[in-house]
C-alpha cells in the first residue's frame, strides 16, 4: 500500500516514483529527496502541457516554478512547500550525507498535499482522495543503505529518462503544430481546439473545487522555512540536542523553572566548539520583541558555558533581528541568517576592531582638507564611546560633495581606513550605469591596488573578492541567484559596507530591497546641492534636521579645487515663441506647408508652439545659429584657433544625429571625427568616451553630442564648453550635468595655462526653470505604472463602497478581489516578497480586504503595492487602465481632473474611429461612437466606465505611439540672442582710485613681493621699497600719501593680503603640523577649515573673531568651546604668525 494510490490509475509514472520514495524515506532519505524533486519536475511539465502554457527559455525547475503563468495556477500555500521539496532535492544532489529522514519526510508530505490538488484538478475522472498522510505506509526497515555514488547513478538514470519523455512529447507537439501551420484554416482550427481545451479544463477545475487536508500547519511551515533559510546560509547539518534544542543551565529561577534549565531553539557552532550564534524562534502570533530578553538570557548562559558570547538572532517567522550586543546597543532587522564564515568575522572583530576616529588617513589617496574632514565626519558618525570602550553608533552616512571634488577618492580613503582598522572585509559599490561602475572600479583599483575587485556587469562573481562593483539591476538579480544547491551567493551578511553612488530618493525607492536585504553599513554619495535633496533622503541615511553627515558644495570648492562657470542663455524667435505660419516669409510658408500639411486633407497647423522645438521638431537654421554661437563665443584653445573640448546634451538619438549633420554641413572644413555622437546605439561608444575624457591631450572627437550617457559620472577635465540642448527637470541631474565641466585642468590652454572657468550655453531655459539662486527641490519621482494601478484600485474601491449604491458596491468588491488575488499569488521565493511576508500573509486573507481603513491604506502603500508583478499585456493597455481609474476617482470626487481625463478618453475614441479596418476595433464601433458624443459623460455610472476600460484596453495598442512624429524643417529663424550671466564678484571698494589700486594688485600677483605676501613668506624692507615704487607711480595710482588718505595708516602688506587673500596651500601648510600632531575631531577640523577659508579670502584674521560667528556656529564658546586651552593657544599662535608676515609697510 501507498499514500499515493490515488495516482496509480491515471498518473502511473508519478505513482511509481513516489512509492519508491516512500519505501526509502527512512533507510535512504537522500534517494527519497531526489525522487520527490524528480516527481515535482515531472508534474511541472505536465501542468505546462495540460494548461497549454509556453515554457520559459530556461527550463530549469526553479524557472518552471517561477513562471508567472504557473504561479497564477498553483495555490500560494502549496508553492511554499514545493520550494522546500525543490531545495531539499537540490541539497540531496550536492550534499547527500546531510539529508535526514526528517527532511525526506517533510518533502514527501509537502508533495502529498500538492499531488492531491494536482490529481483533483487534472485527472480525467474525479479521484477518491485520501485524508492525512499515513506514516504506517513508510517501512521502518529495509535493505542496507547503498553508497551515495550508487544512488546518484540511479537518480541520473531516472532524470535522463524523464528528459527523454519530455523531449518525445515536445517533438509530438511540434509535429502537430507544423501540420496546423500548413494553412490558415488548419491553424485557426488548431487555435480554436486549444482554446476549447483550456475552457473545458477551467470548467472541470471549477466543478471540482473543494477543501483539501494539509499536512502542516502554517506555524510548522514557518519553522521549515527557518530551517531552509539556515541551509541557504550553509547550515545544513542541524542535529537535535546540538544545533536544535540545545540544553543550557543558569537561566533565572522561576516557579515554572526551579532548576534554571532551558533549551535554545538553535545554536550555530564554530569549528572550535564555541557558539557563534543563537536563534530564538517565537510563534508567528507573538510580537518579535517578546523573544529578545529570552535570547539575551540564553546568550548569557552560553557565554558562561563556553567562554564566548554568541551573536543573537530572534525571530517570529515573519521578522528576524540580529543583535551584536557587545558592540551595538540596539538590534536591527535582517532578512536571513549569516554563514559560518560571516559569523566568525563578527566574533573576530570584537578583539581586533579599532577606533577609526583616531585612524591615520592615506595622503596618497586624499590630500585636501575637506576630504579629511569628510572621513572624520563619517568616522564620528559610525563610532562612539561607552564605559567598556568604543561601540557602534550609526550605520549610515550621507556625503554631499560637489561634482569634481573627489567623492570617489574620499570614499576610497574611507574604505582604506575601515579595512585597516578591521571594520570591514567586503565592500559593494553600486551605481546606476555600466560606465560609472567601470570607472569606479578603475579608480578604486588605482587607489587600493592591494584589494581584489570585480565588476559584476562584466566579470564572473567570486565570493573571495574584497571590492564588488555593480549596477542596481545586476545586484538585484545576483541576490536571488543560486549556487551550490540552495546557498545564496550573496547572503545577508556578505558585505560589511555598501557605497551608493548618487544616492537620492528615486534610486532608493526603486532598489531599496538591496539596501534592506544586506546587513551592512551604507555610505551614500551625492553631488546634488543640499537644498535640492528630498527630506526622505536625509531620513534614509539617518540624518536628522536635513543635515548630511558631511557637506561640501560648489561655492566652497571654487576656485581653489573646482572651476566656476558662466552660463549663456541662448534663444531665438522660434525657441522663444514657436513658429507662426503668418509670420513666415513666402518661401518659408511653402516649406512649412510641405512639411506639416496632412497628406490626406492638406490641413496644416497655424502655429507650432515653442515647447515642440528640439522635442519633435528640429529646425536646421535654429541649430545652425546655436552652433555658430558656440563656435564664436565658446572658450578656445591653441591661441584661439580651436574650440575647446565641448559636450552637447541632446534630447534623443535623432536629435543628436541632426545636430551632428548640421555641424558637418555648417563646418565642412573641420577634420574627420571632430564631432561625434555618443549614445547606447553607437558601436564602441566607450572608446569615444575614453578619447574625449583624456585629461592630458586633445583628441578627436573635440565635440561630443551625448544622449544620456555622459550626463552624469563621467570625468572629462578638459571640457570648456557645455551646451544644454535639452530640457532638464531633475534638479539632481541638472547639477550632475553642470559637474561635467567643474574639474580643474592644469595645461588646457598651453603650458602653465590652466582652466580657470567654463561656459554653459543654455538653449532650453533650464537655468530659468531652476532659478539657481533660489535653488530648487528634486522633482517628484513617479511610481511604476503597476504600483499606481494597484493603489488607485484600492482608493477607488473605498470610494465606491462609501456610495452605498448596489452597482458601486459590486464593483468595489470586484476590485478588492483583484487586489487580493495579486497579493495572495505573490512568489514567496522573491526576496522582496519574503522581506514583507508578515504583511503579505495578513492580506492574503480575502476577508481582510472587506474593511480597509486609512491605516491599512498606509500599510499597503508602504509595504505591498510595489510587490505585484507586471501584467502580461502591452504597456499601452496598462496606461489606459491607470487613466480610466483616475477618471473614475475624479468622477466620484468631482475634482478638476475629471474634464482632463474625459477629454483624453474622447481623444482616444477619435483615434480608434480611424481604425475600423481592424476587426477588433470595428467590433467596438458602437461604444467608440458613443464616447464621441458630447452627452456620453452626463450622469455616467461607475459600472459603465469600468466596462469602457475592459472593452477598449486591448485596442489602445492600435493607436499611433504617443511619441510625436519627428519633423525636420529648414525655416529661417531670427538672429540668436545670447545673454551672458556673469557670476557676481563682490567689491570692497567704491571710488575710481580704489578700483585702480586694487585692480593693479589683482593683475600683478606674480610680482615677487605680492607673491610672497600671498604665500605667507616674510618680506624684507628692500622688497617693500621696491613694491612701493612699482605700486605708487605718482599718476594713475598716486603716491603713498594718497594711499594713506584713502585707506588710513593700514600696513601695506595687510592691505595687499586683504585684496588677494592668502594662498590656500600656504594657509594649509601653516596649520599642517598642528593638524598632523594629533587626531582631531570632525568639529575641530571644521573649525580650522573655517579659519583657512577666512584667510584665503581676507588674508588675515583677528584672534577675537574666533569668538564670533561663524566660529560660534560650531560651539557657542567659539575657539575655547572646541579646543582645550593648550590647543587654543597653539591656534592663536599660528594665526599671529600669519598676520605678522603681513604687518609691514
């Protein structure tokens, strides 16, 4: 007898394998696990055939099970068990000796539940199904267990036979399809037969619906999933009394426990017999925090018993937390368990970790004061003091640093500090484009050559690598990748530090699962000015009061470390006002009619609005005028004979080609390759980028027209001109694009002729839009369409229920059915779903949707709405669904958007009315014509609007794309207007004499005495006399008496310093010994940096100012609030020495 007798009549192959699996469950559990997996795979193939589903390209079992079609068919509560069957079978193949009879029994029981469902739905005759699994059918004794090699050979033979059967069936299907395709008639018949078979099966399944018994409770399944999660982390051998239910003594004495004994749910052991971690598992109905104190007590007991305190994990099956209570005061949520090697590292760090606040920083990587300060700021954020020494503080930091200020260098030096002080072992660097990942890896390999590094977008992964570079999508895929049976290649504890390049809300919203999945410290980098960072970004990195961990913006870096810019607004009549037919010349009117007239009716628009320019209308003369302005006013090299390296930002690929074609026509004398396009369709684009970004010499292309590929992250120091030939509405991206020109370049104009500024030609009013002086906030990031649809269905269902109308309530329930189905059928193996399992399981109960309050809405939007997979229908249909949902909501709320969506629906119906040659559209003609009538929307019901959505959604694909047809014209535009916006240069002088004197000093900084004053060198009396003779010429700049009358009896050296400031290197050198003598805190370094900044602008500083703003912004007591008396005296002594060198004359 067998538990699977119900399969014998119609599913003999499955029955025979399962009977063998039963017989070997105790004596050969490895064989049972393998046969269970084989049956699972065979049944998957059967379902694909019976349901007439197309198999995925990769037919590995995991892919067969994860196909959206399959997941929509098999009930979710069975899917979880099947993944346990699959994973146990994989473990049997790779780690046969680690499969116990208990594991085999669990697999066969999950398969038992599934196959009862399978037989009920797919058997030709309704089967008589048994109740619960009968252990009596599993023999307790049998033949001696065979060698694993023999079992593997048997399994391989069985698997080979299965593949042969599948191949035979596939061949038969292909032959049937080939015959069907011999004519349209036979193909149509074949399709109809397939459709009828699907309908028949659906009816059969509906007729046989009935509740089936389940072998395991929900709590038991949760327990099995904990075991599987441990196996994913490599903990395969879980033994009773050792890893499981380990006995301990020394627990608090209570009435229930007078001896103080206890049993730890899980203990994970090191090779030396000491405990690495414990896991306290509570029931899912319990609050996770209930297990915290008990886990703490168990850790105390284990520490007493074995002399090593374990890492603490506690879980309720939905949520798991880790507590490194020897270093961090608070537990934190994790989404899995650590491997043995990762736990060993955490234990090892206890004895070897050092105070990074006192760490030395590698001057070969960074050498600028603000970079040192950034590293110190992160260090002070990550570590704090306790009565037992140092302990962990925050685990996230945000660095806001202007593009070109050396973010990559700074974070590389930070990584160096963390490695050398035993904080980290592996680092993940994330960026949003392959080029940025490639560039980051190249830079890190230069700065940290001793650390192994890989680029996951190009290289094979290796778990011993120290530095891993990846794009966000690549890492999302890698997290779910499988290696060596069911161990995740990248477990939750794999990385100690994640570096997020250009960290802002849109990146975090889209890929937040990465940052939540890995239990790592995170450093976010961004060049977006502080005023443009969304408050949510500050919250994500634990920065209260919207203050980043470190801030260094463009105005602080200019001109010492970065180049300032001047923007030139370019406009023409067409760009400002659009094209008006009546204002064109007679010749241009003819061209206009030829270009824009409808080919059927001959009708053309009277005008084309300005916003069409450079979007779908490209006018040659307008581009000519922009290019001419660039070539005439742009910064030039080679003595003014050649335009400097120029980057033009284009709208799209067609726009970029049009610009290049116009340039070649306008400037045919330029050499081949002088201008080039760079976008993702250009072959070998990287070689063009490399040539353009060469910082040592001029190469072709000298002008690059880029579409998105060079907007961010690319270092091109020789760039002198930027052309914004496209509209930008992202504040973060706007500043990233400006950053392409900010980097310094020493000899760009020739030997010893450095880049001191760059130009931005703004063709599309971007500076006007952002109004840079006022700054601006980052534009709101739209949620994905699928997520918006989910949320709008929820909001609409609530509004409909509130009306109380029977039809509306019926529609509300229909929407909630859809919402429930989307959640109930989520794939639990996706790590994003597993991370929200508590909420998923709460809302997989249909009754839970019947009364959704505002708090439920918040939970659903926060944790669930982004989880459903995209519906397998064209995007235009999904967009139409969203529009109709918004129309329904607007109708119920009678808001101003109602008319907008009604007009959009009428426009769609107008478009469809021209498509009646398509049979599917013709069948909907009645509805389409109804919508076109003005009275259609009067007192329209919600039920009617929903029927409109259902009937038209699949017809939208037949409309022309909303991407406007591209038009190229050659109409005469008016002359270009170029308005130069100079940066404001503050003046501290007011009359002609002052202007002449101060101008002379600024223009003659190379004179020896002035140069010495600038670089903090002492001046002799003879040098002073020579300077007075040069400066006071008796005519234009007057005499020494004229100077005294105008400025008073101020020392000439101090006056000159006030004009030219103190050289920044000289100021840094003056404080270098003080800075290097001790480990200064971040606030102390900031204080010194403020002194240096003041000196570079004003030349000298009075010590009394150190007790006034801005120095009191750091501490109310100024200098004495930041430094102790001894160091304060040293600071004043340095300042007096600097001032003394200027007090001459």
